C-alpha cells in the first residue's frame, strides 16, 4: 500500500521531489492515485469474485477508503468495477459449463423485485431509529451462522469417502421439492419450483438492500444448501446474477449521487476482470468441498473484520460521511 | 428553482465572506493565473507577487468557495459496539484555506483578525460556517457548542489533508515593498476557483488590500468526466456500465484466446516431433 496516496499527507509536490510517474488524477474523487496500487486491489477482489461468485464490495470499499478515496466515490466506483469482474467471471465459468442462465434469470427477477421492496423497508426502519446498529448486528450473526455451518459441513464432507458434492436435502429442502411449478434445469441438473427460486431471489434482494451489499454472500449458501446446486454451478450462476444487480446500482449511483469515478472504476476493473479469470481457473482445480471450506473461511474473516470495526475504539469520533 | 435559490444564497454568502470595505489598491499577481487539472495533475506551484506600502506587513488568505456542504458522522457506542450515532451537515466552510504572512500572526489585533478573516487557528473560518441536521425531514441548526465541535473536527480533517495550513513568515518583502511567495496548490485542490486576498498592515492598522483569482480548471478526460457526472447522471451511469461490460468482455476474450494458444502449442510440438521422427 506504500505506493498509494495518503489522505493525511499534505497534497503538494515540492521542488526537487521525485515525481511518481504512475500516478493518475481521478476526476470525481478529485485526487491522484497510484495506478498499480488500484489495479492490484481490483485484481485481489476479482480473484475472490471468480472463485466464489461474490462481488467483493465488502472488501474493496474499505480498502479504497483507506487510501483516501472519499467514501461515496469508493462505494459507487466499486460497484461499477463489479460489472466488469462479473462479466469476465461469468464468461470464464460459462466456458466450463458452470452457469445455469435459466435458473439465474428467475432468481434475478425475484432479486430485483426484492431489492425494490427492501429499499422501502430500509426507509421504514430508518424512521424507527438505530437501524444501522440492528443491521450490523444481524449481519455479523448471519455471517457467523453461515460461515460456521459451511465450514463444519465442508470439513465433514472432505473427511467422508464417496462422490464429491453430493448432499442429502434437509427438511427445508424436502419441503421446497414439494412446491408446485417444478422445472428442470439442465446445467444445474436439478428439478426446482419456479416459486422457490423467485422467492429466494426476492429474499436475497431484500437482504441485499438492508445490508447495503450485493448479496453474493447470501446467494451462494442459499444455492448450495437450500436449492441443492453443485458448488461450481452455484458459483458460476451467482456471479452471473451479480452482473445485473451491479449494473442497476451503478446507474442509480450515477443518477442520484453523481459519485461514479469512471477512471477509478476503469483501473479497478482492468485488475478485477483479470483476477476473475484467474479465480475461475483456480476454482476449476478445486473440489466443491474445498471451494466451500475456503469460502466459509472468507465469510468468517469478513465477520471478524466487521465485528472488530464495531468493537474497536475509533481513531476519531467525528468522520466524513457518505460511505456504507 | 431550489438550486437557483441555493446558488444565489451561496453567491451572497461568498460576497459577504470576501473582503472588508477597504479601497483595494494592493496589486496581487499570480504566475500562472490558472491551474489546469488533467489526468497527470499532481499539484502545482504558483508564484504570488505584488507590492505593499513601505514598512507594511502582509497577510494573505487563499480560500476556495465556501459554497459546498459536507456531511459528517459522529461515532458513539451502543453497549460495547461503536456506531454512527449522529449525522450532520456543515456548510459555509471552504475546502481549502491557507494563510501566508510576512510577520507573526500574533501581531494582528482581535478586531483586525475578525475584519480580514485571518487567525492562527482557523476560528474566523469556523465562525462563518453553519451546522445543521435533519429532524422529521426539516433542517434544524445545531446548538453553538455542539456545532463548534463539528467545525473543529472538519478543520482537523482538512489540516491533515494539507488543505488548511498557516505559513507564517513565508512572504518575503523587499525594502522597496515588493513581495513574493510560493503558493503550493495541493494535488487534492477543490475544483473551484481560489480567491487570493492580501492585506497590508502597518502599525496595527489595515492600510491596503487587494485580491486576485486563481482559476482551477478541469481539462481533458478529467473535465469531461466531472461535467458528465454532475450534469448527465443517466448518460454517465450508462457509459460507465458500457465501459465495464466491454472491458470485462475484452479481458475474458483475451484469456480465451490465450487458453486456445496454450492448448494448441503442445499439440503442434508433438506433431513436429512426429514429423521429424518419420523423416529419419
């Protein structure tokens, strides 16, 4: 991170001071940044995107803020680069036959409707007060639950002998199998009710709006454990749906907040699109159980990070607003 | 209409902020008088020169427009957890404010400090700012003591970023009254014109004043992106998405081509070995 601009460093070049030729000025953020630092950050997040089908905003936004990007610009530009990473990742996964487009579109339709209702719900809950507190605590509990469950389940599956990626459906799974409007999904190789998929998409949309995140962390466990999709297909299909949610949010940010920095997004997306390809290649070499166990560790890591932010005494009690 | 009213209020505020009622005979020259912010901008040095009445000290204030509104969050703890517990807006504080002097600021009397809007710890800037929060959809001004805390915090943020600074003794004055100093325009300069206001003080009395405007212009891609982001949100949002889609596709296709190339190479190599063996 040493090459990145430090927000606490007086921003002027003094006579005789060596010029960093890889700096570029960001128009909307209003500051110069080191090209390679930004592309490196994008590459790291793209790798996660390709591996697990998540957007990676949870990680990139705070990192961008750490190098001095204003919070509102970090959030909006980060979403823009997710579009590129998810397109790149989707193509890589579709070449490997890991994207169930039909299933993805149904979840997406539910997700868009859920996102709209979620926004209304956010306004309602904000009126009650302590909204942010409730959401953060709920998020930590949810990540802890999902992460721990996936970790132990995958660990158990790795220890067992037998065909990989085969799990018996639980009580919820058996209930979902009995719902009407069943449809066969060729790529995922499963029968599932359209109502289930739309409903789950709706739920993910609401949660995504409440948590202020893309929903990849919620979507992947839901696809694997509730719908019963093979892990690799869940990753590929999840990243496909992320394209549309990220597009939607980018345009909304452009219209409402005017905070998308196209140059910042371009630098990030060059890194992230490459990272997503590499991530998809690494993921192909891993078994479903291995992929799930790494994902669960990332989920638990994010949970610890959020918990630490909540518990640590802040350096300054008054800070610039505009972020998550 | 609301935006127009806001602009008018901002302009009136700006006029009120700028300059005491005094004959502005002091000539201030900037070299260059325009800063062009493009993709390679990393800050710039501007030479400020002029002439003051003999025996005078010079106090210069460089500030951006105080028209912008900044939002601040206060963190507090609920149980053991630290959260944002209050959200306020500060308006009327310029994002850049720098002072250059030829003499210690302690020589300015409190009356003069207030008149020229210059002091050592930015109290004059803070005094002109307002802090408010929203309650039931309405703007409610904060009580003075709580507002002061937010203003001080914002000053500290700007100080850390090098946007606020006091350069005591940075101005050189020759015996004939000619003065000169270097204004270091920071790389994170706000994208609005900077007002350079100079005050000549002799024996504790303001004897002359003058001002110049340093134009800060966004040029090239930076200018285009700033204009589009501010004025054409829909178009700009769509362009951003299209760029992302095309870039993602291009990288994916490049990797696909690379994969094909790498997959073909061992086959070709095996074919060459076979042909060579057959020829023997």
